[in-house]
């Protein structure tokens, strides 16, 4: 056997002589190209998990070793002092009387450690602007999916597609099948549609619930791809595609009697299914909302204890501090902010107030966008695809003709040109019109849901009363009525999913 | 490594990150190849590590720790790559013709080959701890941070890896006609 130091020497020499790889340059260029397409994660998420914490350097290890050494010495000294002190207290006869206070250390209780508190920049409320661009018609391209209920609120719901210049056509369900089909959501590439289905109609108990995925061709015809069973009991699930289209998240939710005699939706679990393989991940409920990170690797889930950011692959949840009891959430396209509403329930009696905030995942702090508004129900925050706008719903709080307009719901569009403007609260605010003229007809827009066009320039306003209108939020185009039906789904069961209606592009 | 480059990369400057990655690439590639003993697997591990480094660049708080952080991401990526390509043990029988002469003639090259064969018999964790000490020349404390295990585990793992390596060399001495290829 060779001596140990000889093996060490041979090993070091061999490792340092190991030949370099032959294809390094090509592989390195691949890495450069791959990373150029990626955006670094926000600081709070990037640093979550032990693997991502930067490893100690040599100097800090030396410092830590010295600190450890000092701690050990201090502990040893403390032990000696404690033992000696005990002997003094236990054996006073050996050392004489102890005067009060002399053997007792002075008050050494540590100073209280200030608890971290989220920074909330106090913002002056921007003045509402009621001007909207005047009126040439916008071009609406691509299929838009929607749900109808053929005979009232508790009736059979089906899925339709519509696009500009054509009559709507049904792609799922029939007037008499007693099957609910709801919550259509186009995949990010616009080629597939996912929706929930279940036997049974309306608020009655459902059975055989499933998530359905179909291909949609250019002519708007649907071809079944797969069904993901959800079981008996839950309402038809509402799908939310991951931005890369590889995953579908949906809540498994039941409608149950509430304490006030009404019905409430409770979420058993949030389930994530891989679109291609059918592989599943499940996160326990209850939850009030969820949304994907822009990189599709994480799902933010609003739970009673806070907004939990779950990673899909390695399951390392991160709970954002001070975000308990949040209602609805929306993750900004650049990944830095999670917009959320809080205090929603408190406003039912007009005694409380809701607030709209951003959680800044770089700074680990909240930014208040609106610290007090009223809202009964409706649209939580929804980011535009470009991240320049954020839309939400609130009750009107101004005077019109000298009277409060409390029963009027406003759709509010906040705009900021860049990330830093959001971070500093430098945004502007506009309110969508309550109605507009379509030819000679005035179209009401009491808000039910909204969906952004893929370019972030138009909002699809899905209104109570059955109007689906395209509202431009930039440029000088005019609102346009796309569809007016009195059987559109108009009842909010509070299912936790952002409205996703705007679909396939031609 | 330039503090300024690291700070620029942390602020989201991709060009600065590419410069840093370029400076570290050869070291990381060698680190991964020593652990994985497979060139393609090592390249995949380094790509995974550098991609993760860019995604998590804002986690870097102390520029002094940047190199150690990259090393650690690479070691963990190598472990994952090893699991993915797990354990296909292929024994290649080499004809035992004129072995004594061949060994005498090859000399130092043969000694390196023997070390290579013995090293391949270790598992990735054992290779990693030997690489930490003999290639990166880290202390037990530093190796602990690199490998994500306690210092005591580093010491015991290093001891076991050295014993295993020595045993593998001795076994190779006894059966010089058998080469074992173990892509881990």
C-alpha cells in the first residue's frame, strides 16, 4: 500500500491535470443564449431555499470559526461563573453574608428586538379621470369563449365561441343535457381551450366533475384532447393555464350552505396537472385565489394564513408575511409584484374597507395602491399582459348630481410606465365608462368580469345584463359591443380564478 | 472576481453575468466532470447550475461568496445529474495480453488511468468530498458549506472516500486486466 500522503499528492496532481472538455465553447454559448431569454427571479423568491443562499466565503468562515471559538470561551467562562455563583448562593455560610443585590446581576434583559413591519408608502389617492377615447370601432381578432345559462341562473350552462362579425356557436353542451360546462380558458398559444364540466346544473349537487381540454381550430371547431376527472361533489373546475402552457391549475371546490343561509364556495385543494403527461401535484385548501408566476415554476395561493408561494417541482413553500386573509391575487408579468385585495368581506355591511396592495418580491414589502375602498363583489386585481396596467373593481365613492353613487360598481384601470413607477407609487388612475353608445343603442357595463387582450391594449368587459364589450384602454379607439345576450352567466360563485376569455388569434 | 461585475449581474446586467460565467466555466466544468466522470453529463450539470445562478442571481448578497456559491450550485446540479443518469454498471473485459509489458511501458499515464478507474468506483458524494479537498483545496468548514452537510459528515465522508479509493487502487493492482466503466 502506498503511503497516504503519496495518494493525496497523486490525487491533487491528477485532478488538476484532468483534460478540459472538447466542446466547452459551444456549450458555453448555449448557456449564454439560454440565460439571455430568462429574467432573474425577484430577490425574495430567488433567496428562498437553502440551495440558493450564497455559500460562506473563506473569510467569513474564518470569522465564524473565530466567533465560535469566542462563544465557546464565553460559554465556558459563563459556566465557571455560574457554578461559582451557585456555590456562593448555596453555601453562604462559607463566604459570609451576602448583601441584597450584590450577588445578583443587574437587570440584563435584552433590548426588545423590533419586529419587522412592512413598509407601506403612504400615497395620495390619484384623482379619477373620467375621460375616455372617442369612438371609431376597434378590430377584434380571434375567438372569444364564454358561458351561457339557457334558462336563468340555476340552469344548464354551455360553452360558446364568438368572434367579430360572426354569430356565436356552441362547442360544448346542449340545452337539454343537464351537464354544466363553465369557465373556458384558452391556452397561452390560443390553440387549446380548457373548461370545467360536471353532471348536474346550477347550484344543485354536481357529480362526475372533470377538467376538459379541447383543440380549437381556425374555424372554431373543437376536438377533444383529454379529460381530467375531479370526482363527485365539486362544481365544474375553473382552469388557469401556466404562462408556458405546460400546466393547468384549478381549484377543487364545493358549494355549501353558509352561515347566513346563502351558499359559499369552499376550496378543498388546488390541483396542478401537467398538460402533456397528466402528472398531478396537489396543494391543500382552503384557498381564496391563486395565480402563476411568469416563469410557470411557482403558484401563489391565497390561504387564510397568507399568500403561499409553492414551487411545482421541489415543493418548498414560502409564505409572504402579513398577507393573511387576502381575497384575490394577481402576479405581475415581470414577476416582481403580487397584487392583492384584502378586507373584502368587511365591506359587505359598508362598515369596513378593502385595500389594494402590491407585494414587492424584491423589497419584501407592501406597497399600498388604494388603502380604503368599498366593494361587495367582483373583479379582483388583474395585470395586463405587459404589466403596464392593473384593473380592479370597487364601489363608486363620489358624488354624481349631488348624490352618492354607492350602488354603482366601477372598473378602475391603474397605469404606470415601468416597474419602478409601480414601486414608488407613481401610477395614474382611470375609470371605465358605465355605458357607451353602440350605434343608437346605449350599452350598460355593470361589471362582472374582465379579460385583457393579448397585447394589453383592450379590456374585454363581461357585464351583468349580458353585454360583452371591448374597451380600448390606449389610443383613440372606441368601445365596441361584441355580444349582447341575456343568458350569459351573470352570477359570481366566487370561484377562485381570474377571468380568461380572450382566445385564439387568427 | 470583480466586485463591480458581480454587483452589476445582481442588478440584472446579463453581460456582466456572462463575463462572470465565462471566468468560472472551466473551473465548474472540471468540478462537474470530476464528480460525474462523464463529459456530457458534466456539461449538462454546469448548464443547469449557471442557468439557476442567473435565475437566482438576486439571492447573492455578498460578492465575496460568489465563487463558492457557483461551486455549490454546480455540485448540487452534478448530484441531480448523477441521479438522472443513475448507475448503469458496465464491465468491460480487457484482453490480458502482455499486461506486464504494457504497464511498464505506459508509466505515468498508466498510473493516472489507474487513479481514474479507482475514482470511478466511488459514488458522486465520495468523489465530491475528495474534489473539495484535492481540487478546490477547501478546509472542512468550507467543504461543509459547499456540500451542504455538517463538518463532521465531511470528515467521516472524506475518511471513507479515501479508504474506498485506496481499496479500489489495490483491487486494480490485483486484477490489472479488468477495467470497470461506471458512468454514474
